[in-house]
């Protein structure tokens, strides 16, 4: 293995707990773009205190970094902070409130202090993106971003690839695969920044419609239970308008108390006079209504597919995918140990207007989907290479050459892991690479 991979320890960093030590090692490379020198993180995710991470060598030059430590040591929190700062997203999502992800602010510190991230680039310019906390009129805690636009150096496609991006691919239906890949591109160089090139076909829109109907059904079920809890007719609950619903909750359920006051009373076991089950149901109904509106807004946006700019966006995305896929076949054959695949083809628009398929061209002349013949290890490798090729293609659209791999090597079989690292260091030799590992 080339000396590049024998990472030389540059010291260890005790982030915030004597029992949680994350070690950083640097990998030497040459770059010709705006590199990340350092990041300061405060009260973000699993990082309650302020930490300052320096991504430079002894000469002060930014380099690639390997971050390794035990589970729970804060590696993914660092990755999330980098993605949030540069792209305003966490795990590719614009939402700061997601019941399936950890809370974006450390709950060890005072919540109202929010969270802060600041990145310093090689020219010593800095960029900050914080999470601001405040209460709305109903007393509900609201999290907001201090800045909403993607950083101009990182506005084309995601920079971070995580293990669940690889493992989730095999478990989702083909329509969701289309949705995942067609929404991968955040922006293109020829479009205004406010135009989002999420061009989806009718199948993908139908998925969103199904999701919306499922949410409405869930809300109806919760409304029925809420009416029973309060012993009132269901039709008297004004769930359609948020302001009317929150006023109803305040008068009929919270009895004039704020959400914070109810939380304090519940912790003391003195929540008398408040129907706690009804209160929890009301919160769930409010969240469900918000999700319905979010999905409906996305559907409305996608149905504008006939506007004049849609064909331009579709063709740009097709070009992006073609560029991303041109080296997929060669790289897979270099890394994988299988010998029955002749070519790997990405078919764009073969099924529907913007459909997306991966097809294996076998040496015996057959064409087949990879899920039919690949082992789990080779399928994970294929998807890993596909995602990394997308990120690589973003540089051709003007994005800075930064790729962040969070625990993805655990998704690749040990027998081909070194081959993948060799590919990464060869094909991405002029990139800044940040990798986390156990």
C-alpha cells in the first residue's frame, strides 16, 4: 500500500469528555481549490462545549483528515456540523426538526443558547451558520437557521456520504430510488440559486401523494381519539387552520398554560386539571398537519413540470448523471473481485421521462439488475461508487473538491475495502477528503 495511506498522527483531540477521545491524522495531498482549514463547533448535536478542529499540517496547509474513535465519541456530530455549515442541511435534509434524527442542539447546555458553527477556509475567510432558538406565539420552541443559502463553493451537490445512504438503497422501492437520485443535485451553474432542480416524474409525484394521504389518514385517526378524550364532537375541532387549532388547544386543553409551564408541571408530577393524553395528541396532530403542508408544497412545486425552465433543468440533470456515470463501470471492475460483469450502464429516461436504472451487462450477453446477482457487499460497493461519482461530478459544475465519508467503509466488505481506498486516493488525489472510521 502506498505511503499515503500510512497516516501519520498529528496529535489527538479531547473534544469534550476525558472518556471520549477522537484522534485526527492527516493525509498529504495537493489541491487547487478553496480548502477547509478549520471548524469551530459549539453546542451542536453531541458536542455540548466549544471545540476547534484544525485540518492543517505542520506548515499550516489544509490537508485531508482521518477521524477515528469509538461509537458515541462525536465523529458524526463533526460531519453533521461541516455539512450544516457549508450547505445548511443535516443528512441532506433542510429540516432541523426530524423525529428520526438526533436533536440538532446539545441538550446539555441551555437550549436558548442555540448552536454555532464556523468554518475557516485556506484564504482565512470564515463562514458561520448557527441554529437560533426562540418561541412562537403558542410557546412552541422553534429552531431557525441564521443563514439559508448554500455556501457558493458548495451549492451543487451533497458533500457528505453516510453509511445509511449506502445501506438504505437496497430497501427502498424503485420509485424512491428515482426520487433519491433525481433530487441529489441541489443546484446547477446555469440556474438561479432559488431554482431547485428537483425534476421528478409522475411516479415520484404519486409517491408524495400517497405519503400525503397516509398523513391525512393518521391525522384523522388522532382527531377521532382526541375528540373522545375531550368528550366533544370531532367536527368541532378546528384542525384546518393552525392559528385556530392552537387557540383551541390553548383554551380547551392547556387551560391557558404555556407549553413550557406544562413541561415543568409534568416533571413535578402536578399536572392536575390538564388532560395530558389530549395535549400529547394535539402536538402530534399539529406536527402531522405541518408535514401534510410540507408534502403538499413539494407536490405543487413538482407539478410545475411544464414551465419553460423544466426542460432545461431536466437536461442539465441528465448531463450531470452522464458525467457521474462515465467512470462507474471501470472503477467497479478495478475494485470488485467479481469477473462476470462486462459493463455497468446507467439508463436515464428509459422507463419514464426522468427514470433512472442501473443495469449490468454480463459477459454472457444478458442484461440484469444488480440486485438479482450481486452479493450484499458488491451491491454496497456499487452504490458507494455511484454516490462518490456524483460528488466527483459536482466539481465539473464548479463545486469545491471536498468529499466527506462518514463510516461508509464499514459498508464495504473487508476484502475490497483497501481496493476502494486505493481508488479513492487515486481518483480523488486533488480533493480534500474527510473520513470517519472506528
